[in-house]
């Protein structure tokens, strides 16, 4: 009977949620007048040098009229173009070749391997913090970091994705106290929005500012499936400083933990425990690792599956 009489919202929780999203929106709007004009990078084409000459001069064995012995001539030049060892060495060097980072101001610029990221995946899922492979961007200002966190939170696509997440949570009855039906979905939805706002601003905005880290995901774009997949999922614990040097991803690990702790303010008391916070913290990092993985492979799928260039 107590569950059936549960109101659509708790006034105190709703006020906290409204204050959180209102504050986040205000911070994001501070830089709304700044338009980030992307400049098309100047792509330089590199022509690989020839590894060997097309011909080599051979001595004519009959030129010397004074030759009185019949010792056969042997060719020991391993630089000939058809020499097997030379070809194998060249193939090995080509396979180990990693493109040099290309400076640009556009995170979606076409990478040297021909792939590029898009602002949205399939035109819906937000992809604002992902950078094409082998693209080197200038450091972001604190304002820019808050702007991109705001875009992740308030873009129409983010609101749509939150609706899908709320539906999945309601279908699995993650919080039985919310019930089913339209009222139950509304409870799941606004709780999901509050969680999303907290997560985006702690991990993508405040964390990178405090720890002076780059909040963008730089895709690898080359190598084997195992190498690229491992690189992607380990970005949960490995990030970049503002100067580009690798570092522990404090923004992700500490930021997601802080977000999980803050979220207890708008959930029922039985979920305000260290166990529940830890579960949400771990789940958040696992989901982000999966997000990095499919964003790493999105340009490949976009090119070969959807035939988009």
C-alpha cells in the first residue's frame, strides 16, 4: 500500500535536481557566445620514397679479353629490388609505421588513415568529446571544458539517450519503488537526467579543470583489433594532461565516484549506502569503457558498413 501511494516526485529531491541542472546549465551558458570555428587543416600528402632503384649495373663478364679462367660470377647485392630479404624488411618497417600526429583545431578532421569521427553517431548519439585518430589539438580552456560538458548534457540527442536509458531501467525494474506506467517512466526519466548531469560535469567539466587534464577521447585508429580495443577500454584509467603527456585518469575515476555519491541525494534512503554508491561508481566506469570502445570503432563501421566518407 505504501508503494502504491508513492507520489510522482519528492519535492525536496526535485528541488535538488532542479538546482543541479539549473546550475549546470548556467555554467554551460557562460561560454555560449563563444563559437568554436573549426578551421580545415591543411593536409599534406606524403609520397613514400622508393626503397630500391629499378635497375642495377652488372659487369659484363666478356669485356675483359685477358680473362683466362671460367670462375662463375655471383651477385651479392642485397639492395636489388627483388631481393627477398629486402622486401621482408620493407614490409616489416611499413607495418610498424605509425603516422605522426597532425596539428589541427578540428577534432573531426580526416585523419592520415582516411577515417574521421562525427559529432553524432548515426545522427543521434552525442560524440562531442571524441577526436579523430592522429589529430593533435591545442589545449582547452576551463570555459571550453564546461561548454563541452554542457553540450553532452543539454543537447537534444542527450535527452533522447536519457529516455532510452530510463526505459531500459524501468523494464528491468531497477527501482521497484518507481513502479511502472507513465508515472513510473517519468520518475526513471528525471532521475536519469539528474545522474547524467552530475556525471557529465564531474567527469567532463570540473574534473578536467581541477586535475588539468584533457577531457577528450583521442582514438587510436590503427593496429590490430586487440590493440585498438585494449587501448580504448584502458582510457578509463589513462588520460592526457593539458600538455599532452599521459597520466592517470583522475577526472574519470574520481569524478564518477563523486557523481555516484552526489546522486544519493535524489534516490530513496534504502539506496543511500556505500554499497549502492560503489555499485553505481563501478557501473559508470564500465559503461564509459564500453563507450570508448565503440567510439574507437565507429569511424571504421561508418566507412565500411554505412559507406559514409
